[in-house]
């Protein structure tokens, strides 16, 4: 007897788990649909994902970036989806065993995701609507599906009991089968409400199928429309920025054009991207405002037209990420169109005693920049609106971002900028500060070998060993290269555009068959040599010399 019962129970468990999964899919799909119509930032899966990004510890983040590279966010979403699937299956089984525990669990998930959404920076007044509608739809479906499932189960149990009592009465052996189909003939004695069984079963599967298909179509459809109708992309394409009053003068010999070397200016599509944003914020320049507040004589607010109306110049600056390992590629150079931050700050009249500007992004990210770096008339700290002759690409901060020569991006280069708060380091903390990075972080000057590459063997004979070197705000004086255990030899340098832009370097070398080591070392215009001692990226940037292997055929 006991054995007979175990089987159908397991099967019902599986169906209830599936009911949980499908209900969760309906939750997410209806939330996506409502989000698309009323509040795009109200997507529960994205809000919860962003919440996770903000709370995971630094080592986990570094592990993710190292292991999955540019796909780190995709893997976060997949991991999240897996977690949601397991929780949903458990909720389904719970609802089957102990109703209404499953519905309560789903409601709780709804409350948590609503909290994650409404507490995010940039949440609009209707941001709560998508998760709330999703919770109602999901709970209702879970309740309906499992109710049908339970009545089907009750029916199977009842009909088996009948069959058992019949066979017992006949003095026969145990019941042969436990499938509802097989119990059909036994129920056909018309002494039980057995016809309900197949009916409940059929309507359970019909509802399950319709819900699953509907959720897939609505959910995927809404997400795709949400992503592709980023109308801001069209706004950006149509945007005409005023011409620069002063353009960057690129001297002859600034770009050596050596095969394999980093071009002097990194194309916008090739420019590295680092940020905590799971989806790129959409900001319409027409509604964008920059607030300058905190320790100021007068709080002011600027529109996009106000800002560009102040007059734009072009600046050549190499941007560097603190996460750039020795020899890494988390840096790039662009011609930025913008206006000095000091001109904007001046309008608000910062008060004495302030020593920091906390710049804030629409997505809640903040950076702490020394006030002195932003007011120094010799330093081109800018609010940028253009990059390499176009409006800023959406991923690089459209419509306005900061760029400060000489400081790592996380303490200066706030994208999707909305606020400059004049304050002090004692009073305010930026996004990465409590997460294990320094509050102040000047770029450690460094150099990189671009060619030849370890992964591409070269032919013996004359080659150019070449790369780039950067020492923003100071400039590169010299680059030395060491091949195997030979003496350091001075590399030839490109003509510098300015001290804030990297320079290219190369040495001519007669490559002989075998493997060789190449090491590079820069010296800045203060006469300081690149630090040889290795340092990890946390808390304030890597150091050490790049030494790479070259294979020659
Ligand atoms: N809003 C926002 N701005 C941000 C960040 C971020 O996470 N969010 N990351 C910063 C970091 S760490 C770097 S290195 C630069 C990178 O700029 P890019 O993506 O345009 O290359 O942006 C900075 N600005
Ligand atoms: Mo960074």
C-alpha cells in the first residue's frame, strides 16, 4: 500500500514545482509588460540584479570580472534566474502541500522585489506598479493551478481507495497500477465522482500550457521592446552639438601607425566600458538637469542647453580604470567635447572648508573628487558631452559625464551625471569607498606592450616592438625596453598631443628564432621611474612592469 502511494505523490510534486515555475514566469512577464508601459525601471529581475551588484563583496565582483570578463552581467542574470527558478519550484510544492504557504512565499518575493525597485536611484513614482501587478498575477495563477492539481490528486486518491476497497472485497491482490488512466476503469463503477479527475487534470494542463506560452511571449516580447525602443538612441542620433571653439591640435608624428599598436585615439566602439549599471540609463537631454549643491553660496540647476551654451572646447585625455592590471586594456584615449568643471562650479560659489565634490549619476553611482582637482586652472577637468566627434555614446554617459585628467575613473569620471555636491571627504563617501577602494586615487603612470603579442608568433627578422605609455597631468619623458637579459634601451616616442594623452613608443629589433622576454618601463617628466614593485588593483591601482613573452619562428 505504502509503495503504491509514493509514486503518484512524487509525480504531483513535480507538477506542483512546474506550476510554481510557470507562475513565477507569469509574475515576471506581467511585471515586464507593465514596466514597459508605465515605468521602465520597474523591471523586478533587473532591479534585483542591480541590488545584488551593489551588495556583493569586492572579491566576488573581481572574481566575476576576471572569470566572465565583459559577460559578468550576463552570468549574474543567469545565476539570478537559476535562483528564482529553484525558489519558484519550492513555492509550488509548498502551495501543494500546505496551502497557502506557496502563495505567501510568492507574495513575500513580491514585497522584496518591490522594495529593491522603489529604493533604487532614479525610481519614478509608478516604479512599484510592475512588481505589484506581477505579484498579483503570479499569486493568482499559482493558487488556481495548484487548486486544480490538488483536486485532481484528491480524485486519484479517492478513486484508488474505491478500487482498493473493491479489490479487497473481491479478495484479490494489490492494485496493479497507480496512473489515473489505469484507475479509470475502476472508477467507472459510477459510485464515485471520478469523472472529475480527468476534467481537473485536463484543465490543470490547459491552464499550465496557456500560462507558460503567454508568459514566454509577453515576457520576452516586453523585454525586447523595452531594450530596442530605447528612444533615447534616436534622440542622441538627432542631437546636434555646437562646434568646439577650440579643437585638439594633433601634431605630426603623434600617431606612429605601427601595425598592432593602439591607435592614438580609441574608437568609441572599442573604448573600454566599466560601470555598475545593469542596463544603460536613458536620459533625455531635454529633461536632464545638473544640480550643484552642498557647501555652496547658491544652489544652482543647469539644463543641457545652459551647459552647452557656456561654450565648448575639445580636450584630449586618456581615461584609465583602477581595475587595469599591468599590461591590461582598461584604458583609452578620446577627444572629449566639454566645458571645464571649474566654470560650472564657479556659478555656485563653493564655500571655504569644502575639499571634495561628490558627483552623482542618475543610477546612484557616486565618485569623490578633490575640489582642488576641479578648480585648478591648469587642469582640464571637464563635463563632457561629446566623444571623438559625436555626442557621448549611451554606454559612456549620455548626455553628460565627468572626465578628470590624472584620476582613476571611479573617483572622477561619473557617467550619466546629475549632481555635483560640494562637500568634504570627512562628511561624504563615494560608491567604491566602503567597498575597499581608496577615497582618493591619482593614476599610477605606466606603460604597455601592444605588439608583438604572446598569442601570435612572429617571423624572424626586423620587427617593431611597440606600445603606449601614460602619465596624465605630468607627461612621459622616456620609455625603456629590455629584451631578454640585455641592457635597457631607450624607445622612440611619438610626438605628444599633451601631458594628459598617452604617447606611443617603439624599438626596432632583429628577432631571432626562439622565445624572448620583453619588459617595458616608463619615466615621467618629473624624472620618476615606473614603480617596479607589484601592487594589486585594490585599493588604489596596480603597479609593476609588464614583461611579456614573444615567440619567433
Ligand atoms: N554612473 C557611473 N559612472 C561611472 C562608473 C559607474 O559605475 N557608474 N564607473 C566609473 C569607472 S570605474 C570608470 S573606469 C569609468 C569608465 O568609463 P567608460 O565606461 O566610459 O570607459 O567610468 C566611471 N564612471
Ligand atoms: Mo574604473
